[in-house]
C-alpha cells in the first residue's frame, strides 16, 4: 500500500514525480500511523469522475 501511496503522492522514487493526488501526514497520537488525504488535484479528479458517472446536475 505504501508504494501505491508514494505513486499517488508528490514523489515516487529518487526524483521521479508522483501523480500529486494525495498527501500524507503523521497521525498526531501514533507516529507509526499516517493520515492520507486528497490534494486539490485529487479532489478535482474525483469531481470529474463523478460527473462522468452520474452526469450533470
């Protein structure tokens, strides 16, 4: 899973850019855990997919 998140995140491997769709942050109570959230680019992609699947309005 971590490899997939790196690919979806800002950077993949040694300078290879990721897709920039998600970001991760350390969990405030447990440093071994990470919180994953969508970036603005990720939210835009979800909105486009939603419009394709559901249709306008």
